């Protein structure tokens, strides 16, 4: 172990010295001391070593003696390196786990035996059952996925398990799972705070767990931690990471991962490449896993933390429901003697870029093409590290892991009933925000059972459809009828929390004893489009009685001569083809869709061509003309945020058409005491303006996400307006259309409203979310995403100066971060202010 730690320290020291060449080591040491003294003052833990304060007081004294705290961070270079060595060895020994083979063998025998006895006592219903071998832990804990594949790959390669994380017991559970799968011991990182709990500390200190202290944020500690992990992987140690970092506070499956430890796996892979020198090498294989519980004992503290800190993971809970050995032992006894279960679902075995790996360890692309994984890391014939490149590789891997999490997640009945209960209350009190809803009085938490059961039935069917498309997994008890699913879910949701999230009242209806917990367990099904199932449009109460819904295009065309189609641009042509047989030249169509159509030039796989021009794109009015006999066509556009219109707030729009008759009919149909309608004959200009502003809206959301103010937004809107006008002119639009409601009016509204879908996309991109993670849960289409891809090709074709469009495109396609995009635009050589009229 000392040889290994020496290698960790030496490697880390070289990295730190290289990092501080310009600034000097003394300043780095002084900063580290400052951060550690704050940590000891503000966030002390029971697990901290007893000599923690004396050690750092000694470091402070040595820095003072060497003049490093009084001479601007400069002192004797040899003394600085000695102090760096002392701090690094301190961190390395603190992190290092001590693996005791005898304890490991004892744990492998004792833990299954003890839990097996409890399990048989429960399921065999009696004291004699304790000595029965009828049931084993594997009957209680279900493992799904290709276990044999993982076991075979572990013989010649290094496995990195990356499970979801919701409970302090996850590491204990995964330890049993590793043993049950027939795998050797795994190295794994555990939060230092857990070592303050005796029963956990005894086993973790002897089973190879290394300690991770999330309070330490200095580069020296990070370097030691990273190299401890990467060198262990290089030496062939199978590892277990919880890439979500801390436990999921909200209860939702992790969508944002902390990728530092995954980066250490990539470093370990590079070590293997260099050592193999072209021969066979140990590949690092990443295996996602989802842990599914019916209940989490820490749930009250976790959701409280989430709500207080809005999900900021720096907020650490130590004194929660698992703060003592007694409570852990009590929970384990309850779990293994209760009629409940849990599962661990394993995903595909992948290399460090997210490519699936076959039984021989060979990587394959999504199309099935065989890949020589090493080629991704070769530069001029050598395996070289490249920080920027490797960071992007790990980002790609993180996205793939999250994708797998949501695909292999096994849905339990408890998630279904909690999700349905919370959604029904949210729908009933839709004017309340989340925090108001969580404070709902007990007498208002009533949910009629009939309505609840009908909604569960719709949700279960939605989940089964997803299961059939391999988009999710369902627990075996989810294959029963709806009544049994409800009963099973109510019996298990939040089983050992003090207050029950969802219970039946004396009338057989539903109520909640704890809204925070109901929200926590509800969140487990977030991200699957289930909210739309539990809140069907047909139940919106604000639709006037003289408006009826239909899915018959023939009925619409027969009974109405004035039509206002408004569907996403990607589906507009299909909609028109369905409508076309039923409309005649006597119809008037005024569309409200903002976007472009390129369906005619896509290839058989649906891919867009490399180049686009005005001849190959279509506006929606052109699609209507191409697909139907209708010629009296118009469009409606403007600053029309739906929520404000619904509330009756003053607003205006513009109707554009070549035909005054169309404009007049539209004005007659739409104008009211709070809604003004203006006219335009430039339909192409209005369509272009209303489409292009969505690109600028993404950029506006990104600025908001960065926390920037009014000056930055005004700059974006004015320069965005210039770009829109230049692009519109190149595509045949009149510049005046961009100065009206469809242009500058809609641009201001969309760039200022957090309710704008495109604004939301940019806002979340600025917070580091991937585009897929943003779009998946959205119930409506953010047209700007597809529009920016099309507009980028048009800008290139017509050589229009459009740096904002180019930058938004690069951010959306993950070729540039939001911060990098901002820096690029701020250094762009703009000269003339108004250059587009």
C-alpha cells in the first residue's frame, strides 16, 4: 500500500507543480490552508481525525516561519515542496482504504446468513422460519440485466459500476450485489461522513472503501483523489462510483452527473494504453445500474434539503435518519422482515465513450460497426492526454449513462401511486406554485378513489407501452391488474417513514399525511412524459362551452371555412396531407406555426442535406399551397405568451396575407377588448421573422441562465434583430416585417419570458444540461432548436454575417459551451450599429 500511495503522491505532486508554474506554489499552499481552516470551523464532522486541527495549525506555523503568509506567497522553494509533500501524504492516507481479507471473507459469509435468517422468519411466518433455507436474499433483491456478460468481461477487463444513489445503504447493497454476481472485491469511494457511523465504518474501513470528503474543494485534494482512483484502475482494480455525487435529494433519477471520478477512469485507461504498447490491453468497462427502493428512510431530510437549497448538492446532511448504527440496524431488520422488495437493474456494458462492448470486449457503434477504441486517443501516433478532448469524451459518457439510467429504470407500484396522487393534487390546485402546494392543508388533500384509479390505469398503460419499446422496465408486480397495483403501491410507498405519503381515508378515498414525501416519491417518474398522461388536455376547464374537440379532419373542414392550424413545423406537412382531401378553394387557412419545413429534401433515414437554400426550404404558407387547393392563406404571429392571453392581459398580434380578405376575416375572428390585431401583406417576411426570433430566444435564455442583466439582454436583442433582418432579406423577406409585432415585438416577448420554450432551452443549456436531457421531458416543441440547425445552413449558403446564429448552433450541437459562446461574441469585430436598413 505504501508503494501505491507513493506513486499517487508523486504523480499528484508533478501535476500540482506543473499547474502552479506561473503563480507559485506558496500561494497554492496558503489558499489550501485558508480553505481547510474554514472547513474545520464551519463544517466539522464526527469522522474527522482527532489531530485535524493540530495538523493544520502546524502547517500554518510552518508557512509563517517560511514567510509564505507575509511575502506575497514566496518563500524557500525546498520548504514549499516539503510542505506540499506533507499535505499530500496527509490526504493520501486519509483517502486510502484498508482492505482486510479476513473481514471480507467474514462479511461474505455472515451478512447473507443473518439477512437470510430474517428473510425466512418473515416469509415463513414464524420463529422456526429463521432456521429454514426456503428463501434466500436473492428472492428479496431482484437483479436484472445481462449479469453473465458483466461477469465474463470482468475476467480480462476492469469493470467500473456506476449506480444511481438515493440512500446511505446503497454501498452495502451494491457490496452484496457484487458478491452475488460472482465478481471479485471492488474498490469504491464512500463519503467521509459515513465513517462516523460505527457499524458502517467497521466494514468500510476493512473492505477497501476509500474516503471522499465533499467539503474539501482545493486542487491538491482533488489531484490526490483523482490519481488514487486512476492508478487503482490502471492496476486492474474494479471500481464502484456514484456519479451523481451525493444522494439524490429530490428523489428523481440523476440527470446531471459529477464526472470527476469518471475522468479518473479515462486517465487509468490511458495508462493501460501506454503500458500495452500496441498489444492487448485491459479495457475499462462502464456498467450503469439503477437501484430501486419502494421507500428511502432518509427521504424526509433529503427532500427538505432539496427544497431549501433548490437542489444545490453542496448542501450536506450528516445528522439524518441514518446517523446512528442503531437506526441502520433497525431499518435493515424492518426491511428484511417486511413484505417488500427492491431491485438493481444493470444496463449495457460500455467503453469510456459510451459505445457498447461485446463479450470479447470489442466496442461497437450504435449502428453495429466495430470500433478500435484506442484510435480515439491517438495523436501523431502516440497515446496522449488532451484535457479539452478528454473532457468532451467524459461528457459524452455522462450523457450515455443518464440515457441508460432512464431506459433500465424498473418502475415500482409505489412510484405510480405517488406520482398519480401528487399530479392530481397539482391539477386540482393548478394556480398554486410548488411551495404553496406543499403547504396544502390536510383537509384539501382529498383525492376521490375513482378518479385516482382511472388515472393510474392510463399511466400504467403508458408505462407498458414504453416497456414494449424498451424505453423502461417494469417490476413483476406491475404486470397485475390496476386494483392490485394500487393496493401494492399504497402498502409500500414510504413504508417506514413516520408519516405516510399516500393513504386511504375512512371513506376509501386518498389523502396525504406528508406532501413533501409525496413529492419526493412522485419525482421518481419524472422525465417519462407521464405528467401529460395524468393531466389530459380534455380535462382543461377553461375551454368555453361553444368550443368542441374532435380528431376528425373531415368534420373540421366540413363545419368550418376559416381554419387556424398550429402544429409543430416538423409535423405540419403530414397534417396538411391529412387535411387536404377535405378542404376546397373556398376555405381560408391562417396558420400559427413558427418554423421551416425541409421534409421534401430529407433522405430515407430522415437526415437533412448538408446544404440548404431558399429553394429547398418551405414556410408553412408554402406547404399549405403545395399540399392543398387552398390559395387564400395567411399566418398569425406576434408576442403572444399563452399564459398571459389566458388571463386576459392586453396583447396584440399581426395577421399577414397577400389577400386583404384573409386579413379582414382573421381580424374579425380574433380581435377582442384585450386583444388587438394588426394587418400585413408581407406573409413571407412575417413567417421568416417569427421563425428566426426563436434562435435569438435560445441565446436570451442562456444569458439569463448565466445570471447576466438587462444590459446584456438589450445588446443581444438589438444585435439579434440585425441578424434576423439580414437573414430574412437574403431569403426574400421585406425588412419592414422585422420591425413589427412578428419581428421586434415577438423577439422582446420571447427573450424576456421564462415561459417561452426556446428561452427555457437556453436557460438550461447555461446550467450545463445536455440538449437531450432538456428536450425529453418537454411536453411542447421548442421550435428554435430545429430552426437554428436549418438557419445555420442557410447562413453558410448565402454568406450572411450572423455570429449569434453561428454561436447558438455550436452551443446546441455541443461544440461550444455557453460561456465560450459569450466570450466569442464579446470579442467579435462589430463596427457599425444600424447596418440592416
